[in-house]
């Protein structure tokens, strides 16, 4: 996966998270509540879906008290019973592949809003499976080395020994890739030793599309910004080469 430009996307997302931390925490909390419901337990060691969301929450600097309260709320109230996960696929300007992960209590509303954003900014929403075949689902852990001084060989050895599939040093970060099945185990092995910039299950593109037209770039970035601001949308994956 050399040349993978995911960190550029992470930097953009991280900046948005710093500016809109409350919104980010709200989305993660909703994801956590649904994970408790679907996994049938509030114990991450007994609920792999919850463990995955908790790792994501910690990497986003969500306080432990918030995590605990959210899990207790899910266990105590049955809140989130009406929410379901749904995925939309489509194309942005110039055929950039886009996958939108949402969590909604009204499929019609969310589908309409996602379709509107595709249409308004030069893209179109397609059928299920139209672009997901060109992505791989992977666990992605980004270790922040910009303000740290981690030894590359040590980090790589720790990651591979924990079960990671790939390790890629980039400017200011180390990118670690796992299978979805080993993601939680690798996170648990590394989180006490290293500072995470991001940790989640992602849809990683197999190939990339380069946008060169300034107008198309502006449209695509505006579409992404509005999707990220939508309270029903959890994640947006795409294959634009940054």
C-alpha cells in the first residue's frame, strides 16, 4: 500500500474534530450506543463491536468518563433502539468513488439528504456495491510521531508482533494496517505505548483519482464538509488522491 495518502485525509478530519469536538463526540456516542445494542454487552472485552468504537473514541480524545456514561446510558435505557447502520455509495466529481456510512432513525430522510449532496456538487448516488468493490476493509491505526520521538524499528516490531499486517512510515506519523478481526487486539497492544492520532475500521481505496480542476476540487471538498456536518453521517470514505 505504498503511496497510500490516507494520512492527508486524517489530518483534515483531525482539524475538523478539533474545531467541532462536541459534534464528533456525539457521533461516536451514537455509534457506541448501537454497538452495545448489537453486541449485547457493555463490556468491550465481551463485545468486539464496542471495543472497536471505544478504540476510536480514545484516539479522538473522548474522555473516559464520557465513554463510561455513554455505555451506562445504553445499558440502562435501551436508547438507540431505533437507530440502524446504513451505507450509501456513489461518485463525486470526475468519478471519485465515495462511500458514506450513516447511522439513522429515518432511512428516507438520510437517503434523501445524501443524494442531494451528491447531486448538488457534481456527483451522483449509485446502487449498493457500485464502488465498494474497489475498497478493502481494514483496521487503520495512525500513531502520531510529529511531537514524539518514537523509534521506527521499535514501533514496527511492536505492531507486527501484535498482529498487524503492514507498517508504513510517513511524514510525522506511522500508519499501521490490520485485518478487521485483529484490529482490537493490535490496538490493545499499542495504545499504552504510543499516542494515537486515529484508530478505526476504514474502507481503504485500492486505487486513486487525482482531481486537478480547481472548481471540481472546491465542489468535492464542499460536499465532504457538508457530509461531515450531517448528524446522521458517521464516516465518509473516498479515493481522491490528496
